């Protein structure tokens, strides 16, 4: 066991200490933690542990999980068996399967810290539980032909598409009002469809100098701080998706439902720790990307327009609908760029040019995409979107009860691939 682990700890406490210890080496690896303060203090004491020790503990922990050792309780530290903890055999199996998948992801990050060379696709599969697919450039070019028929204006497609998208920028003085109007509506829809715990709340803030467009900082106690990056103009065409993704019914909804239902009610403390580089993230990003579609329907544009147009924000629901339907396949360019950077080892400037050409983006937005893909913490994370969304969409299949499962229960990617 690692220093900071109670001598009588079960596998849950060992997992939490291990995740916190790896997080001392990797900025942003611990995305959220609201578990026992004493555990965090003990895990942060002294110097960061050698990566080799983290690898050894992760391998030992996998063996303990496979051997069926007690899950334990980091607060009570009873050391009792899963059955004595009041778990059904099915619940114990669910938790062990989930913990095992998480530890494999943490082990992968520890191996990379220890200097082990791992190929990009292997890294993604080990971290997130899915094998990434390299998109075909031809599929993107096919999407270009569809867009050429629906994007307004005259001239070359790239110029028309960039001009149209950038014309949809939300005026900075209207951004806060637009966010709050959409958030209120999406919160009401989410509460009616899936329920929200009493006392949940979101604080919206604006941020700069970050590689992402939006970020949910889950604070625990049913509270989130959601940051919206304003390095580049925020577009009305993506604003509702951002709000749904980060808050209702996306990340904030999942965090609060699991804090209330799993951590507070059932003492499944492993859910109080959210780690990058694990299958937990792929499921979270997939369901969050699906959130707007679930809450407002496959074509939400008219509902969105009802919020933005009265504020004076440019948003033509009919045009957005036809362009968005054709443009969805452009999102695969991010996955292709990741392969170009990390498997082909292409020059980042060249990849930024390719992103601009294939995703039909202005140079500044293309560079922002490449910056995200080059960040050591986030380099393989793009698969959480490009693989997570289709996986969650196929699993949900228009059935709200299945989306409810994603935001309330422990799931691993292989669960979602089953009929």
C-alpha cells in the first residue's frame, strides 16, 4: 500500500489514495474531489511518490480487486466484506467492475509517468476502455459537399462557412444573460425528466487562457462552478450545447445525482473522486455531449431561438438546423488531428492547417484545437467526445430511462455496448 493509506483500508480507499497520488504529478488529473478531507491530507503529505511506486500499487490493487478483497469504507474503515457492508452481490460486482476499469486507467497514466512508451491508440484504450478509430478524411470531404449545398452566401465553402459561423458570435455584453436564460430552461427540463437533488446550484464565470471552451469545476456539496472560455468569441450556434454539456443535463447533473444517490445515500466513496484518464470520463463526456439532444430533442433550434433572439443575439433557427445536421461529421476532424499529432508525429503547425481546412475553421480556432490535443493531460482525452458520444447515443437510443441510468449509476463503456 502507498503511504497515506490506512493499514486496514479496503480497495476503495486504496483506489482513492492512488488517484490522489498520481494527481500530484499531473496537473488537472484530479478533476474533482469531495471525499474525506483526512484522506486527501494524508495522500498529500510528504514528497510526491516515485512513479514506479504508483505503478506497483496500481498492479497490486488490480490483483486485490480480482481476488474479491473487501471494498471497505474510507470513513468507517470497517474492513468488512462486501456482503457485510449491506451490498447485494450484484452491487458488489458492479463496483468491482467499475473500480477495476478505473484502476487500469490510472495504471496507464502511472506507466507513462514512469517513462514507458505507449502508443496513442493503446493509451486511449487502456485509459478509457475503447479503441479509438482513425477517421477517414474522405468522410469529412463528403460532409463538405453536403455543407456546400446549405451554407448561405456565395464563393468558396470554407470562406462562406467561416463567415457564417463567426457572424453568429454572441455580443459579450449579452453572453451572461444568454447563458442564464438557456440554463434556467434546461434546468427545468432536466428536473422534470430526471430529477435534481434539493440544493444543487451552478455558478457561471468567464475564463481566459485555457485550452477548452467550457469546464465544469465540481465543488462537492451539490455545487458546480462552470467556466466559459472567452479567448475567442462564443458562438450562438454552440452556446446551448455548452450549457447543456456542462450543467443540465450534463456534468453538473451527473455529479449531483451521483453525490446524492451514491456517495451520500450509499457511501460509495469512490464516486467522490473524478479522475482524468479513466473510463469515468468517457461516459461523462458522452452523456454530456448527448445532453442537449435528450433535453430539447434532436432538432432543438427553435427552442434555443426563443431564448437568444429576444435578447438580440443572431440566431436563425432554420439555417442553424440544416447547417448543424450537415456539420456534425466535422467533429471527427479532432480525432484525425490527434492521430496525426501522436501517431504520425506530424508538425503541429501543419496539423493546425489541416484542422482549419477539414473542419472549416478560422486559423485561431484551429490552433486552439491543436493546443488542446497537445496538452499532456488532455492529449488522448478527445476520444471521450469522439468515441463517447456515439456510444452513449446508441445506448440511450431515445429512451430517457437509459440516460437516467448514465447520470445515476456506475457504468463502464463495455456496459453501453451491450443490447
